[in-house]
């Protein structure tokens, strides 16, 4: 493939994306694709049953997307992207007598929260003294 063929193909793609951006289709399609990955199946795992106990894994799913375009000195640029993040947060225990959510307590999160609280307390003490 020659460089001129590559540039022609690249220019054609840019033009198509610009049309979609100007019509509002680009952002809608991007949101649809990114949001499709953050479904309930990403949040609630398959139930596991053992000896009268059913455990359903639970996660937190977040997603986001963005897009933009700009021009300067006869140059144009545009693009977009998105992603998802799925983090386990606990599980649901289901027994004959009912169901209960059990959070997963991460030692790292607890240590970070403790460090943050200590830092805020030190900052507050400085302001009171100063």
C-alpha cells in the first residue's frame, strides 16, 4: 500500500466520522457501544449453590465516554473513546430464611480511608493552631 493510498483511506475515514459527529450520531453510537458492556450480567455473577446456600457475586460497574473535535490553522482533529470498570463489592447470600448482602472489605481501601482521615485531621489541627 502506498502512502498516498493510506492517506486517502485515512481522509475518507475522517470525513465519515466528521459527518457522524456533526449529525450527533457519533456520540450516540459511542455511548451505545460503551454502555452495552456495563450490563447487569457484569454486576451480578452466576449464582453458586452449595448445601442449601446460594451465593450471588455482586460488582459495581461504571462506564463513561467522550468525544470531541477541533480546528486550528487549517488542521482538524476529532476522536472519542470510552471504557468500563467493573469492581467486585460483595455477594448476596440466599438461604431458606432470607437473603443478605455481604460486602467485601478490602484491606487496601480501609488503609487508604484511614490515611485520608489522618491527613484531614492533621490539616484541621494545623488550621486551628495557625
